[in-house]
């Protein structure tokens, strides 16, 4: 936990932070690899929701370069396996996610990111 | 396609949930199930017409409320009727005549049947002429005869009296015992590595998971996950689960390893809990909508866990800017919260679900309510365009109850993210609440769940019970 599938779905939501608020930059990460169910249908169904550039950026920030830089047109079996691994099997157990726009730092501890906003970020 | 009739023997629990569960599991496996008025939810037996035996077996393996399923040979309100039909069903059972071991069971519902009468009933089926051995432990075929007596019949009486006052007799061959029911033990909260005072009982968590149509490859979300009760059952059926809660301590517990992950490991579903995040659902970081196949949740209604959202009770005046607060230890920082009234929360939840669900996706959630005040109309204040109620089952606790509502996103339109500004339905007038309904000068219907928390702590007394004030 935090997996890159999750990272790909979270944007900074501080007050007024509506552009360039995604993807959150990953730093000081402590990683773990854990196997997950391989489900090709799930991956194919989820792919249209993936922001590919953000996924590439994030995976490189944490040292994985297995995915092609260009969003693939077709998913062959190899690519499905790689996508499965990158989206679901790399876990960020500790670290921070920083908003590229406003600089808000969302810390991750024991695998759970704290996405709560402070009072001055709500109004 | 010729269909066959099957007898469902239901567990004696959660009657109101039986039919919705059957319909959900039929939809999950994609076979037609026409229930119409065939099943009276207050009766423990139901007869279903199905195209394939496999379909009733699928129901028995997934429905929590099924005790057992039978191939139906006969049903009638007298034994003459039953035997006549059973003879007509000969083609279904004659293959067992020559050399199949068998056993006979005779059961009464709302009535116990003496050994002597059981023997008599069995005797009366002897024309079937089964030639195999009787094997009580491991029979190849189990024949079941069920006498259903009306409710309230269970009174002390002489055995011979009332023995034929049954409502219906059902006779058939056992196909399967319900094999999902034992999951209630598997998910027993008391045997769980991690739980809290908000944990949902196992049986209901399983029923909720079935309402979501959880299955491998689906993505399901609990936005008020607490200690994760429904995440385990949903993941058990193969789905990936996301969870979030405003209070990280609910998800974590006291150890470093989050409590939800420890319990998930116990159930062998750790890797299906995709992630847990701490945030207020009214201030959520979801980048886009259309993500989830289902949302499953028990929203806070303020009785055990606070129903709250970020903010202050009094809105800050616009021109008094807040001093920026340096945050040294973000984990420790607890932002202020304000109460979140249930009718506003419920309306927000449905709008949120419409945004976050895929077309056809389901929202499954509990709405607590006051039994005497509840009206079907109450749900209107919760619904929004494109969202359709497909099931509504009451769990009755006496003065109050909670309704498990299943709502379908019946549109493929995409909607903007919710603004979380649903206003609570205006409170009921102090006097004359009862007359309010028909009173044209106050056209707004006040749902029974409005101010549920206050009503709960006042013991559900009506204002008129309160005496002079
Ligand atoms: C009834 S409990 C859910 C219990 C859960 N089903 C379980 O098994 O423990 C409701 C949860 O909602 C959380 N909650 C309350 N207000 C919230 C909000 N605005 N956003 C997110 N979570 C909230 C509470 O912290 C609590 O854990
Ligand atoms: Zn930001």
C-alpha cells in the first residue's frame, strides 16, 4: 500500500488547487513488493481510466522502468503482466506525495496516506 | 425451454433480505429469475422455476439466507394432493428406484412432528418403491418432506391434534445444503484479528456484499470503512476493495500494521484490499469518476461513531483570513469537524455514488430510520436523477431499524463531482407532525431518518409524548 493504481487516482484537493494538481510527486519512499491476483479483464477494463503519463512518471520516480513511455494501443500478454505488476504489486509503505502545484505534502505511514486537509486549506 | 421447480428452504433470519439476495445472485450469474409473487417473504419456503439445476445450485453456493435447495416433486395443502403430484413427477425420481441408497427426512416448520408420525408420513410414500438401502449417514439421495404450519401455531398441544392443520407440504430431493451460510462463522467479528464498536455483524456484511454483486475483477469502495467489516466479505467474493475514513485510527487500530490489513490477512484477502486512505468524503481527492462497480457502506449516523465532516460549526466570516498554520507532524494534526446531519449525508452519498460508479454500478448502504415514522416516500429525499432503488430491506430492532438500500446507477451519463451541499430536509414542525402530511401548506415530506441521532438519544419519543414543556 499505496499502490500505483491508487496514486494514479489521487489528486491534490486543497482549496483552489485545481490545475497542475496531479500527479502527486512521490518522495522518500519505502517500497515493498507483494503479489496480487492477475486478472486481465480487470486490467483491460481499468486501462481507460489510467493517466498513462502520470503512471510512467510515478513508476520512474520509484525506480521501475518496465512500462513503455507511450500509452500502448494493444495490450499483449507481456504488457498485461507488466501493467499488473506496476499497478498492483509495488507498494509504497512509507513516503510522501507532494502536490506539484501548491506544495501540500500528503504523508504515507504504514501504507496509509493521509489525505486530510488542514483548516486553512478548506476555505 | 422447459423449466423445473425447485424448493428453497430459507434460514430463519432477515426475511426481508431473502428475495433481494436471490435476485442479486441470479443477476450476478446472469440467469433469469422470475419471482413476481411466487415467494412470500414471510414464509421459510419458496418455490422457484428455473431453466437449469445449475442455477439453483449457484444460488445455494452464494446466498447467505439459503439453508438448502431441493428438486421439487410435489407441493400441496393436503397429502392427497402431494401424493397425486408426486406420482405425476415419477419421471424425476424413477431413476433412483433400482439401487440407490437413500434417506427420508420429515420436518415441520412451526410445529414439531413426533417420531411416530414421521414414520407414518414416510410409510405413505412407500409406493415409490425405492429398492436401495436406507443409509442415514451417507445416502446417495435424500428425500425431504416439509410441513409448513402457520405462524403462531407453535403452541403446546396434543400430538395428534393440529397435525394436519398445515398450510402446505413440500416434497422433493435434496440437491445441496446452502454452502455460503457457514461463512457467517468464518467472518464472526469476535474471532477477528481486528474489530471495533462500529464493526458490522458477519451475516449482514455478507448480505451487503451479495447486494454489490462482488466477484473477481470488480472494484468496490467503502467511503466510511471504519474497521473494514464489509471489505473482508466483499474481497472474499473476489473483488478488489478501496476504503477510506475520516479517522485513520479506525482503520489502523493500535499496532503499526493497520488493523484492517491484519484482519484481511486472517481471511486470506490482504492483497485484494487495494488501499486505505484517510480523508473526509466531503473533501475527497478522487481524480475522476466512473471508477467503481459498487459502493458498499454503513454511513455514520452519529450514535456510535460521529457523523462529522471537516469544518467549523460556525462558518468563518469571509474577511478574517486564517493564519497559515505550519504543520510539523501531519499525522498528529486533527482538523476541526462539524456534525453531519443524516438526511444531508444520505443525499450527498447518493450524488457521490452517481459520480463515482460506473454505469450500472450499485450503491449498497444502510439508512437507519424510526420504524413507526418510516414511509416509502422517505427515499425520495435521498434519490437524485439517474439513481434507482432496486432493493430496500428492513432489519428491525423494535423502535428503530435500519434499511439496507440498494440503488443502481441507471444511466450512462457522466455527472460532475458532487458539491456536498445537500441541505438537511427542513425539520418537522414541533406540533402536529402527524397532520403535516396531508397539509397543503407544508408540502415538504420530512423523512423519518431526519435527525436520527437526536431521535435515538431521546428514545424515539414523539414530541407529543414529551409532556408539557
Ligand atoms: C458506522 S461507521 C462504519 C463502520 C464500519 N462498517 C466497520 O465495520 O467498522 C462510520 C465511519 O464513518 C467515519 N466517518 C464519519 N464521518 C466521515 C466523513 N465525513 N468522511 C469519512 N468518514 C467519516 C467514522 O470515522 C466511522 O469510522
Ligand atoms: Zn495542491
